[in-house]
C-alpha cells in the first residue's frame, strides 16, 4: 500500500503511523532495540533507548552490520534496517514491501534519501513518548551522517522540521568539509565541489593562498570576514575559469550545522568510524550524553587508508581496492569514502574486504555522478545478485555481500550496470 500525491497531507499520515507505533511500544514490558552500525543507526538507537528509559520500559540494544534472524519471543524495535518482524521497524531505505508495523517514508511518497533518515523516523515515534528537545539533535546528526543535506546543500522536508526542534546552530557558510583544518588542506581536498586547480595539490594551494595575502596555516573558522570574502571570491573565480556552471559553483556555499561549535559532519564521521570498528558502546554513550569528545581518540583510520591507496587498481572506468583481511569489513566503506574525497577520483570506487559471511563490497561515487542519474543502490543490488550475493543502500553509498572468489565477476556486472545508467 502506497500513498501518492492527492491522498491528503502525506506528512500527517506518516506522523499518525508513528503515533500508532508509539502506542504499541508503550504496551510492552521489555524491548530489544536492534540498529545499524553507522552514524544514523547509532543516533537512532540512542533516541529509542532514551525514550524507553524515560517511560520506564526495560530494554537492551544490539548494534549490527546487517540483520540476522530475530528471536521471535522478544519484542524488537528495528532501526535503520529492513526486516520482517512482529515488532516495530523504523527504516528509511527504499522498499516495495509493506509491513503493518513498519514506518517507512517511501510508503507515503516521501524520499528516504534526503527527506528523513532512520534516526529521524525513530525520533517521530519517540516524540510521542518524550520531549523533542532531548532527542532532536541526535536525529539531525543521523541525517547528516547519511549525507541527507547533500542534494540541496541543506536539510529539507521533515529533516528540517526536526532541525528546528533542537539546539543545533544553522550557519550560512562555506560548505567545504574541514573548516577546522589548515586552509590549504581544506581547499586541496574539497570533494563537494572538487576544485581542479588545487585538487590534491597542497603546494599549489599554499601558493594561491599566499598570492591572496592569506596565511595558509589559518583555519577557515579563524578568518576575518574580509579574509573569508577574499578566499570565497577566488574559489568562485577558479571554478569559473575552469568552465563550471552556476549549479556546480553554488555548492560552495550553503548551510552548515554546528553543535557546541563543532561541525556535525565531524561528529557523524566519529560515530561511523568508532562504531564500525566494533566500539559501538562508546559511540552510543556519546550520543546518550551528547559528549562526542570521548570518541575522538578512537578515530584513527590512517593505516587502513594508506593500505587502500597502495592497493588501488582500475577496472574499465571503475577504481577498486581489496582490503583482504587487513581492513575490517565494517569500515571498508568509510575508507572508500575518504579516499574518494582525498584522491583525484571522479569515477565510482569499489572496496572489497574479507568477512565471515564472504566478501563485503562497498561502493561510493562523487556527487556529480549521482546528479547525472547514477544510483549505486540499484547497481549493487543487481550486480551482487548476478554473482550469488545481495546488496542495497543509497544512491551515493551502497554495500553488499558476495561469495569469495567472485570479485572480478562482480566488477564486470557492476560496470555493465553503471554503464547502462551513465553510458560511461
């Protein structure tokens, strides 16, 4: 059953369903929370636990890479994962399967890619049991962790409604990630948008900043208003000189979100890294207390990234590396995403890693390819199934599992699929 335009206020239908699910939850004596091991899942799990703790329902939480069989004797609240259960499901991934107690935005004509995240859906349910102020910030961190601000350079729709309920500061500013890093590094490794003149060219970036009379070691956040204006104007000029249009250049500027003076993207990156390393209890504790500094010391992917960069190869128009048993299967996608940002890679990147279940596959792609119509979720689903595996995810980031020894066959199938989508 799907609701379409003209069926009334689709947001209200989603909210009504969330309220009904909250009433089911309130009748339980004990609930097992099962959530995904990324920033969105951890934030959503923390929201659920906060709500259950506050209304006095006993609970335990389990963080997983993917959903395995559930104990049918336990009432479960599944977050950021698709499942079939007698419990409650709050999941924002695309599905055509209807489940009576599942809250999924796509069933209401709402796009789960950018309008609301898994944490946001958990928030809508929990809101019927606790106050908004306590949990809204976590829902926004979940949305940022799933890159839901990417499409419009800001949060929109239900994400924006939630944003207004919390204490997160909204700033109109340069959107390039790393505003707390030295300027030359920030602009040299900008991925959205890529600045070709200085991309991955630290020395070139230093020279260009010196020509402006700007201290290249300063952080963007420490620049004066006049200095920011000068740097921004030069970035625009460089892109114009390289022939980029308005739609591309305007991605330089937009909304950024801060909590206690820190970019939410930094918090989301920390949650992703730590939880996928298996330290999800620390990530959960950080969310429950909103004290994210306790996980900074756990954020160390340097060795994995260096290993992956040494192993990068090319298959047709796809870049790939195999982490084997060195890179954890839980973080290989994070490594691929970082390499995509730091290296001059304008094509999709595929990452493999050994897992107990087979070979974990993660795929990432730059934003401009998504704008051209690339859908990694569809591509990896078809490619993995062709080689005896399974997969899914989002348009710009997806993952799956394939049998050992099928990596080359997967690359061929994946390439054929994105070739159809993009005519590479």
